[in-house]
C-alpha cells in the first residue's frame, strides 16, 4: 500500500536520518518534512521529500501538515536538560495536542512518537529497566515530565500508536551528545564523575531508524505499545568517552570528582539559575547523573513484538560519528 508520511523534527539529527531511510522505501510515495529551521548538514534532497517549515504550536500549521498524510512520525521536541517548564509545555505538549487533533480529524492510520527513557531517570543506578517499571514520583526535569505528558495524550487518544523510547543516540549527524562532551573537553571542564565504572546503554541512530521502520510495518499485535530501544549491549560509559577522544586525537582527562560533591555543586548552580536568568548552568543534576550513574534498559519487548534487532554496534556508531566529525561537514556544525 502506498504511504504518505509526515515526519516532524525532520531538520534534526534523528529526523534527517529517518528521511534518508524513508526515501529508499518504494511503498512510501511522499514525505512531508516538518521543522523550524533547515540545516544544510541535516537536509535530504529527494523528489519524495517536501520541506514545510513552521511551528507546530500553531494549530493551523499542524492541520495543514496532516491533511495529506497517512502516517505520522513525531520526532519533534524541545530536548534539553534545562529550561523553563512553560517552554517545554509549549514545545512538547501543545504540539502533541495539535498533531493528535489533526490526526483524529483526518483519520491518520498510525502515529509513531519518539519519546525518551528520561522518564525513568531517578538519579540512581537502574539496570535492565522494563517499560512497565515504575517511574519516579517526580521527574528529573521539565523535558522528561512533558515527554511523559505527551505520551499520555497519545495513549488516551483513539489513534493507533507506537511510542519509542530510544536511549542516548550516537552516530553521523550527532550535534548533541558527543559534541557536548567534546566542547567540555576542549574547555578543560570534562572530569570523571564518580568511580568511572558506570555502565549505560547507548544507541546507534541507525538502529533507532530501524525501529521506526519496523514500527511503520508493525501489525496489530505490536500497535498501541511502548518500546525501549537501545543497542542492547551495555557499555562502560567512560571507556566509550575515552574511545571517542582517542579517535579525535585527544587525551582522556584523569581528574575525578566524587558524585556527592558534583551533585551538590549542580544543585547550587540550578538554584542560582532559577533565581537569576534561567540560563542553563554548567552543571545540572540530570547531566551529573547521566555521567555518573548506570542506566540500562530491557529491550525484550521490542525484539519480540517489533522484531527489532540492533545491527550497528556502539563501537561502530562511535567510529561513524568520529569520521563525520573530523571532516569539514561535521566539525562545522559544532564549531
């Protein structure tokens, strides 16, 4: 069956990698690519792709996008460890409301929502988290809180849906995770927090794209479900960071900060920001936690219902990023 697909957040890291795969699929005849700003390094030029830029907080814009669509992949979000909750509500909740309203009006066949494992984060070590495991009574930040609110809106709608929670995306085109670490290193601010032995899930962006494609094809048994997505191979985080830095010709920092000290400093910095200008502080509780705590997820459900099988290893994804970053295209994006 021929499909017309809407991809929101199409000008971002994951969005453009999704577009690259969609254009290769014969049954997909047209793709509306929605975003706020077109970036040369996140752009896919293809006859199937039509970029329509705008703000999803505008209900009329959302309606215009969905009108000629069969299936929605919503990868748009305000994704940050810090910011005003009102901004996150507008970017992550209001936009979801607008897309759901438009989806109901135009009888969308399926709605695939890219959420976050941040909804599980509680500043403690958590291993092999299942989708059914309890969430913290208070979310770590406004991003996690509003992404969960957006999930609930979709779960309570009448639209067939699939929610994906991919963990820490890495690979070609990453302008967030690895670049933050590189900047911290270059500024002399990157230090090992805690004992440096924490194990985490990282996820190749190519594997997340694969999960999205499987979600498009998923049968009724797999619909109206939420799935953890990762590489399925927990890694020692600081060993991976060292590997990235080595590939880029940089040395590994040896200075360490006890977690108990770092978290207090982060709390004080957050308080100062709230009292002053709400500018993102150099350290946040979430940032400290992601660097110091173990965090892995159980992906059994995705394997069984979506037939998800990670194909790109963490090592391969790191090498893909490093190769991209070291050429002109990659380095210019985070300079």
